[in-house]
C-alpha cells in the first residue's frame, strides 16, 4: 500500500498513461479521472481516458477543452474502482495490466500491485486533490470543477456521515481556484427530466408501509420505464425516499431489472444496519445503505421475502 | 457599522443580555442565538433568549442543557433579524430598546444603533463563529452543533451560490469541535412526516406546464392541509420543485393562505429573474427566488394572472 507521496513519485516517473474509470460512471470516478489527467497534461505528460460505458451528458463539462490524444499507453491505472469486476466491459482487456489503483472504498479488493486506498476519504477526488498538490500542479479552474464534482456527488452535497473536516477544507480550496459550485450542484441535484418526475410520482404513489410504519417499501416494475420513458438511472434517487419518512427504520426499494432479476436497495436509520439485513440474501454494503438481489423470482415474491426478513430483523432488534 | 472585533468589544463590556431571534424561527436565527448565548455563558455572563413564535421540536437540541435564567435584561440584541417587522409579536415590546444587531441579510434595514451586517456571509452563524473566536471561546461540542445548524440550513446543505470558502472552512472547524453533522443533516433534510409526503404527492400530481414547458406551476389549496393533516410549513420545500424540471425557466407555487390570500413563490433559472417577475405584482426578493401576494382573489384568478405574466415576461426575454 502506497501513501500520497509514494503515489506521486510513481506518477512522476510515468508517461503515456491510461486512466480507467469504473463502469456506470458517476461524478467521483469521472471527476477523479479528469482532474488527474488535466494535472498530468499540465506536467507535460500524455494521458488518456477509458470507461466501459457511455458518459451521461451532464458530466460533459468535466472533459471540456481537454485534448484526447490516441496513443498506445505505457502505463494503466484506475481511479475510484473498488473491484476489477467494476471495470465492466473493459475488465478482460486490462486484467493484469493495471499497475496502480487510487480508491476510497472500504470494500476495495486489491487488483493492482501498487495502490493508494483511503477508506476514510469521502470521495476519490479528495485523494486526487492531495496527489496533484504533491505533484506541484497549481490552481486551475477546470481541475477545481472536477475535484468539486467528486466531493459533492459522493457525499450528497456534503450531507453524508462520510464527510470530514478535510472534505470541507478541500471544497474551500477548489472554490477559491474557481470551481463553479453553485452551477455544479444545480446540474447534479436540482435538475430532473419530465420523465423522471413522472416515474418518481408513479413509484411513490405505490409506497407501502408495514411493521406498524417502521418499514416502507416502493416497487419499480419495468412498466414504469415503458410508461414514462424514464431511464433506469432516473430512479436512482428513489431509494433514499422511504427511509426519510418519520418513524421509518428500514426503507426498501425493489427494482425489476431488464434481465428479470429483482434488486433491492435498503436504507436504514439507527439502530438498524442495512448490510446485516441484506446479508440474509447474500448482499452487502454499509450500515446505512446496502443492497441484494433476488434472481429468478417475481417482484411479488421478492417483496414477500423482504417483508418477512424486515419483520424478523426488527423483532431481533426488539423494535417490534 | 461595526466589524467583528468591535462587536466583540461591545459584548465584552455587557452582562445580562437578551438575545432575540426573528419570528417563524429557522435554523440560522436559532443556531446563532444558541451559539452566542452558550459562548456568553461560558464567559461567565448571564444571557437569555426570546422569540415571538414557538420553536419547532426538531430544533430542540440547540437548547439542550443550556440554563434559562429569568432576569431583567440590561442589554438587548438581535441575530439574523433583517428588519424590525421580522420580530413579529415582540416588535412592540422591544422597538427602540435593541442596541446591537448581528445579521447577514443584504436587505437589512437598520434598526439598532450598533450593528455588524455582512451580506456576503452565507449564514449568520458564520459571523457568530468569528465573534466567539474573537471573544476567546474555545472548542465546544454544543456550540459546534449550533453553528453547523445555521450553516447547513441557510445554504440547503452547502448547495446554494451563497456558500464561500469561508463557509466550508468554518464547517470543517466545527466538525472538528464535534458537531454531529450527519445527524443534523438527517433531521433537517431527510425527515418527513407521512402527512407531508402525502401532501407533496397530491400537490405534485397537479403540476401544470405552460409556455411550451418553460413554466411549471403547482397549486396548494387549503383542502390539501385538511385532507392530509399537513401543516403549512410542511409544504415549504415544494416551491423549489417546479424549477428543477428540465427546460423549466420559471417555477411557480401558489398557496392559499388561511386569510384567503393567495401567495406565489417564484423560482427561476437564468436568464429569468424572479424578483423582476414578482415586482409586477408588488412583490420582491432575489434573482433566483422571490414572492408576491394576490389578496382577495381566488386561486383560479391568481393562476390566470400569473400565467399571463409569465408568458409576457418570457416574450420580453425572447424565450417565447
């Protein structure tokens, strides 16, 4: 395991670097990759980017004005990738070729011989910021936007318990560098398509309560996407809603996937532990947020199994 | 106009201080009052609190463990009060007796002979934090919770354009002092009553679009409160929703008040200016958020007038 200075030393000796993001890319993996590449370019190196999936248009500004040269990479590294499988369609091509991983996931499964993993970092862009400082990359507005994007998207705009004093101090620094925090937050948190609003409305209309209001569940059948034209990711935010309701200890969101599998997203308030509940179905995650899958059964059956498990777990906690 | 050091000097010479919050108290006015009182008590002074309205239970922790002595105040001051009228029911009692005002509103109308007003501060608790440092009050967990509460509630959890590097740096400091940021954010932003969820659902179900999707409007008739049991303040968050929809430039929320008056909350995206639109009906506010009233007419008529004004304004901006 490397530290920040050692990671910087590795990069200082490299050129022609390929930076990989995880599949289904989010603001932290893309912000980390773009901030790092911009820094490497500023140091006179060649850097380019790859990701298994297409980038949502709202993240386009991260790449603005950055030259994308095509070259055969000498070195390959990942940012914000917790596990090789999260490279998605790029896994096969790069397995065994990745020399360096920079990540903040507590669940990081090592796959690169050299890695800097800090689970107490709220976002991988926190680490990239420290790395760029170590490399002597100076204040830059475009880098600032990239770093800020990772900080704000991975913390629900500084709302989560993962936020530390360092997270806020780095936010202060990059706003001073010129990060357009207000606009980034508007795009990331205050912009919904009509299809998304319509889909959320349908889903929330069907919210069910059980265990005397201590559990709330919403279901997202495939028909919602067909009726509204919403994309799968348009309903990502729904998972946080059931838990927000007063008195709810366990909030469950069941989504029917294209392959017929039913996926559960669980969000809990203390003293319940999402990861412990999901472990009953082979899933996992964190205390406040976790997930599990129900392959090969209907939504109806998955809901029944989940309901029974919630009841049982609340009894175990003496909450029922 | 005083600066921070001069304000501290005034307070150093005072004892038996009454701190006033504005009516309909929010997290910033209460956080400011409680942080300041805790600091004054720590310096061996007597301080007490008054507000025209009752404090919502969710703010109870701000007052936890703080002795509330009853004494005849020698000095009276306000925190986060932009105008004498905002003292509500306490105005008459204290008009002419207020010696010091600490505030961050750009619209501050002077009413105290001594005042420290910094409009570029995102919250009044930012100023109170600086003041306590100047007074030599050391790290304290309860004060930290009060300061953080003002920062996060007045900035939508660090989301608004009013946030500066200083806001983030103070957040970092008070988290180091022990502020329970995660729990405060959960209570302030992730906790809704069932009545509130139900009321929001009814209101959003009726969202109307006009001007080719550039305007969105929701209506909150009195019947919503009667049907759901929601309180007026339960629907405060609704005003921000219409503007969040892709393509919407003007978002309007019409609320029927108990006195029959219809109040409009307007939220706009650039290039539209909420304050300019509301000025047509004698209202005002900021560029992004403003309001106006329609006394003595029905919701139906207010909606028609507002719709016509939006159309006219969008034409003026060449957006229609």
